[in-house]
C-alpha cells in the first residue's frame, strides 16, 4: 500500500513540477510549485519523518510560497506571460536534463542500498532541546544566524515594496 501511495505522490509531483516550469503565467507556476512542495511533505509523512513534514509544510509550502505570491502581486506581474526560451536553449536544457537523469539512475542502480534497522526514535522534544542547546552538537548558533538572515530578508522586502515612497521629499 505504501508503495502505491508513493507512486501516486511521485506522479503528482512530477506532473506539477513540469507544469510549474512550462506554464507561461507566473502566478500559476507558483501555485503549481506549491503542490510540488506539499508532495514533498507527503513523502516525509510517508517515511514517518513527521517533524520534517511539518517544517516543509510550514516553512516552504506556507511561508515561501506566500512570499512568492506577494512578490508577484506587489510588482504587478500577476498576468505576466513569461517568454519562451529559444529552441537552442530548449535543446541544451533537455540534453542536460537527460544527462542528469542518466547519472541519477546509474547511481541508483549501481549502488547496493541496505536497509538499516533503526530502533531509536527521535521525538519533537529531542529535536527542540538539541536546537536550543549550547553544548557540543547544539544548534543554537545556526538557529540565531538563520533568524538574523530572515530578519534582513524581511527588511529588504519592505524596502523594495516601498520603492520610491522612501525618497526624501525635500529633494524636489
């Protein structure tokens, strides 16, 4: 049953990924990307990585997609139709994709993947205490650096959204 669910989610993700990169309407491409990211969360739920699935849904499918939709709406490109690439670029991109698929498939079929039985389970409380730990192996410093990075991105987004409204009016 799990295998059937995996294949259904994988097919849905592939269809929406192709639709996201081949659609000429920008807002529709962002919505198709949302379905791909929700599919990734579905795969995480399927392999019982509930914390990663929740983070995927919250940060990527929730936050990043909303940010992309706001940026499309703020710059008034909701009905913008993206131009098609030249045929030479399309052929080069197709060949590059085929080479990438060949490398991935050859790696998968030549490597012997062994199933590892893991008796240890990690709870959300364990993850939270590790993220806020100052000791060796703790993640409090990267956690704070990412929060500063997100703050800088939000300030930059506000400045870009304001545009010419921030110009000093005494210069006129």
